[in-house]
């Protein structure tokens, strides 16, 4: 049966981002997801094309099969149907051991090498705004084979210099000097990969295999490559654009709104006019 | 001294002295020892050093109330009920608090090291990030790294001497005076049974010099010992126990009650300013005790949060909706 895609008036940006993120998952992968849209995306994948994915929540749920979306990773809903429910030491040890294929994360700022900031805006020693801090963002990003970031797209957030590198991209700082080196150099035997995509409210971005530099892969419907380039403070590579981001299917929308998040805790429903 | 480990809520807070280092049970907005946190605020505790695997709503209450000088952790916020820690942000901007940032796994491994009596842990997480920027060693900048309770260095870097696996980060054990826990059940002798994800509770209880356990219920020790494989924390790791129903509110407790989302949203919305925090504390903390607090919340609210015993979460309330 051919997939029935929704028309633009039937879905919102959050739906589109969730579906784009879900499509990054392959069946049988071990996936580590944080609270919010990442959680909806991964459970959408679990209920569509990746029924055998293994879901890890940082607070201590291993291979979870929650029937509905948890409100956060500490939620009692996380561990329904799990292989094991324990704690953070297990979750992070499993990640460091190399079991994790894919991590889903968020971020406040990203640079052109996929370094992400969730710590502060402005100088760390005199911040304009202190944010939540790292949480498990750098840990999942250090240990997973691929990571996908889901972010709000504002020009100030797509910057050549993030205020603070919370989570490691493809070119990272080598301490004590702080000179930039390729991530492979630093991680040695623990090198498994790095950021593979950024899904923003404007489009889907990927990273050049050699240079580690970000490029625009698909534009969300209604956006042009030139517009998205204008929405970044760094010089965005738009030479490899691969058309538009696929819209959500009707089935995906049904699962998001009727099965996973009927209370609209993370994904608002589009009001039909 | 008697073997009786029972203490009152007031006594639990009195054990925690000005200047103590503290850590907690739970995860972000789940199973935080809120009743003791409120009591610490009522008793005007000062100069605390929080060392936590990750922060949450309890952190924001203590910081807003001016109880905390140093916060050493990786994350603070109220999950979907408040996107960052507004009290921490305000005090960081005003330089009223020292923040020492580590990553989440680093904090976890630091507690695991302390819990096994090791001076440090080794990991490869967060290489190449500003977490390892030597300029951002805030306890070092403040001249507090005495090598006693606070490690001489924030990090040390080394190469794997055994298998040639490359750069390694050494992170100091999290040496902490007191762990304040909030759990479902504790036995009369201190055995703890946590239901649901136990987060980092076994490690933080073992790492701390003194462990205080506040439980929804104190149960016969013999009941817990019938199924020792289901217990989480060993009796002799626990120094003091107390029973305090709904002691985690407004945070949630697996199998007992959900997070009170509207309460946390209200707290987050109202405590962006110090005046707002003080006003909130006057309404909900000062001049109250735990029973009057519960009375003020009221039965309908608590029943809405009460977990379904088959599912372990509330079916009347989700995310405050």
C-alpha cells in the first residue's frame, strides 16, 4: 500500500520534525533518547518501521516498551515492558561500553562542526543566561555511533562559535591548549562516530564525511535553501540539497496524536480551520 | 546509643549543618526529599555545597532560598514544567553561587568511585568539550581545592597505560557528607526497597558519610528481608530513618504519586526574581509544617496525583493535563 502523506494544513512543524527524526532510526538499533520531542520520535519509530529498536532512557530504563509517552525519562511510564529497570550507572556504562547506535538530543546553539551548547549564553565566566547545563548530552554524544539533534531554528542558534562546547562535534578542543582537532584524534579507541544530523524547524542538516562540516540536506516544505542559508551565522553549504523534507504520513500523525501524545504534552495538534 | 534509627523531620534537617556537602536520591523531578528540603529552608540553613548526579526542583528551592554556596553537578530544571533553573541562573548572573560543571556520566562515575572507596574514576566521556576547559575550574578559581573534601584538581588527563586506548580523563570521587533520600519503603533497621528505576540511589547512599532515608512508610524489617533480592540499599549504610507520606511532593514517586506539574509550573513561573521566590516561600514553606502543607494542597489534588497500583502512575493526570 502506498504511503499516504499528509497535506501541509494537516500537520505542524513539531509533527514534521518528529517524523524526520523517527526516520533516522533503523530497526534493531539501540537508541538513547532524552525528554521531549526526541522521546516522541523514537517511540514513533518503535511503533512504525523499527519495532525491534531497543530503547534506553538515561534514568535507568533498558530496552523499554512504554505504551504511551512518558512525561520525562524519570517517569514511571518509562519502564513498562522493559527488559531491565535500574539506574544511571547501568545506562551510562552501557553507553561507554559501546552498545548505543543512535542518540537523540537537543541543543540551544550549534556550530558548523556540530558542537552543541546547552550550558550558557555569553561568556561562561560572566554569562548572560545560564541554561540547564550538560545533562547527558555530551555523554550520549561521546559514546553513540550517531547522534541526531532536534533544535529550534533561529539565526543566533546557528553560529560559528557556540558560547560553550557542551557536547562534542566533529572538530573539538584539545586541552590544555584548546586547539581544534578532529574528534577521531582525541577519542582514540573510543571513537565510534559523531553527530549525523541536525533537524531544525527549518530543515534537515548533515555533516561532510571528511571535513565534518555541516551542510543542508533537505528543506522543510515552504522553505528555500537560500532562506535557510540566511538563517545561519556561519556560511551554510547548500550545494548538496536533496529536495524537501518528506511530510508526515497520515499513519504517523495518527500514532503521534492518538496513541503517543493525546494529551498534547510535547506535540500540539494542528487546529483544523 | 540505641539502635533506633528513627528521627523526626526537624531532626533530619538539624543533622545537616551549615556548610555541609549534600547529595540526594531521585532523578530531576522524581523522588526528591522535598519535605526535608522545606525544613532546611525553614531552619535557614546556609553555605551548603550540593554535589549531585543531576539537579532538579529541590535544587531550585534550596538555591532560591539562599541555602547554597556551591552547586557541583550537570543539569538543573523542572523537565517539561520549567525549562531551566531560574533561581540558579539568577544567582550565577549575580555571582552569588559557584557552579562546577561536570557531565552527567562523569557525575555518576564520580559517585560510583566514592561508593567503592576509590579516589577517582576513569572515563572517555566529553573529551574535547568546554567541560574540560582548564579556565573553567570554578572551585580552583575560588581557591577551594584543598585536596581534602574538595579534590586538588577538577580533572587530570592521562593515556591508557594498559591497552593503549588513548586519552583518558580522571575524575575525582564525589566525597559528600550527607545523602538525603526519599524512597517508598525503609525497614526499621534501615534496609531500603526502591520501586521502579533506582536512578543513582545505591551509589549516593553508599558514597555519603551519613545517609538519611525518608520513606513513604517504615515497614517491618523482616518483611523486606523475606525478599532480600528486591532490596536496594543495605541496612548499615543507612544512619537515620523517618516516615513522611508525600514527602517527595511536588516531585513524583513511582507507584505512589505522579509529579505535581501545575505546582512546579507555578514555582518556575513565579520564582524568576528573588521577590517572587520569597513570596512563593511565604505561601508554601514558612510558617508551615508537613501536615499543614498537605492540608493546604488538599485531598482532591493529592488523589489526582495518586498512582494506579497496577500501572504505577496516575491515570487521572498526565503532565498536569
